[in-house]
């Protein structure tokens, strides 16, 4: 009797996995959303990089996928490109202009 259905499609419950096509036309993946975002923010990938979230069936530019990537990783938006030094905030510090007496 008949073989099982092919894999692929959207897996319920699992995080979206992404593939990308390099400049030589080779497809790589799968990678989690967080990994793609990290490479993009480190400027290893350009916004024009072809990426796919459906196992390589359809590709879109990475910049078009960014809203989904950020949503998937629960990041509110791109990091500030000014590359400000990371400062640890003191949780007990009050915001400036806080109500004085």
C-alpha cells in the first residue's frame, strides 16, 4: 500500500526554519529565524539575500522576511545601527525626570 506523504509543508508547533541561497546558487539550511537575524545584523547577509521558509519551494528577499523574523524571535525591531557601546542598566536606577519631591 502507498507510501506516506512527502515531508515539507508547515510543521505545526515548531519554529520556522529558513533556507538561503548563496551567491553561487547553492541552497543552505535549515536555520532558525534567530540565526538568520544574527547574520543579518552582523552584516554577513545583505537584505537582497534570497531566503525561504517553506523548505526552498519559494524564495523572497531577506529584507522582505525581516518582519516575520523579528516576530518569530520576539524582537521589537532592528538594533540601532549606531553601534552604541552596550551599557548594563542598573535595575534600581530611576528614569531621568522621575518625580522628585
